[in-house]
């Protein structure tokens, strides 16, 4: 598979990712927020992740500016990258679907917020972040460039380190023992592992 093909595949992935996000963001506007933990730090981290997983890959696809940092990858990595990209998009959509009206792009509690523990939330507590992790792996496999390829995994790792603890603390305060029990029987990102 040529570099052009893998760039086109990744761009289609970006379009699908944005479509899912925009559709759910529009539905979400009607739901009242009762606890908002959006901080300036949180906004910076979101910007970092959006740059890492979407903007820098787009710069790489649409311009020659990052070509100085290219390297070569074997063909099989592209094929594996497509499979992982598809899995990431499926999980991204399912996590939005299963969270339903409880979903927010930042740390928020909505009016009538319920704890979701079914569907893709049955074995792991953060399937949406798992989908972003899969996305970052696909990015590494499809974009052979030290900047555009690695920007996703670097920015996502920073975001995970700062966000998951805060999110779980917020949900613990909201749902108490119910969330504690959920924490005990599930893993954060990878079923049965971690
Ligand atoms: N971390 C989750 C959700 C990301 S969206 C995931 O990766 O799948 C972030 C919002 O989802 C947070 O504001 C929080 O209020 C909400 N949330 C996270 N887990 C939840 C759950 N199990 N049930 C209901 N709401 C949840």
C-alpha cells in the first residue's frame, strides 16, 4: 500500500471521527450541566490532544511541511493500521452511544446523570479513551513520520495522566459506593489488563 493510500485512509478516518463527535455534541446541547469541572488546564490539554490526533496528521496529509521527518515502514503496518483505525472508530461511536445523554466532552455531570456500566462500559471504565488509544496506534502505523505519527500517542498519554484520576474522583463523589463497586470489577482501558 502506498503512502498516499494510507494518508487517504487516515483522512477518511478523521472525517468519520469528526462526524461522530459533531452529531453527539449537537444532541448534548439540550442537557443541563449541574457540575462543571472544566479548568483552563483542561482546555489546554484538549487543545493538545486535538492537535496531536487531528491537526498535525492533517498538516502532514495536506502539505509537504513535515516531510523532513519521514521514515519508512513495512507494508503490513499499513494493513494492520487500517484494522485498528476501524476498531477505534467503532468503539468511539459505541462509547458515545452507550453513554447517551451522560456524555460530555469535558468533566461534567448532567441533570439526571446515571452511571453507565453496560455495553462497552461493562468491562472497562473508559472505552472512549481506549478508542483514542487505538486511534493513536493506527496513527503510528499509517503515518510514517516522527512528528505526525507520534503526536497522537504523546499528547494522549499526557491527557490520560492528568484526566482519568480527576474524572474518576468526580464520578466517585457523584455515585459513591456504586462507582467504587464498578471500579473494583472493571479495568480502566484494557479489559482484564489495566
Ligand atoms: N471516560 C469515559 C467517558 C468520556 S466522556 C470513556 O472514556 O469512555 C466524559 C464524561 O463522561 C465525564 O464528564 C463523565 O461525567 C462521563 N462519564 C464517564 N464515565 C461514565 C459512566 N460510566 N457513566 C456515566 N457517565 C460517565
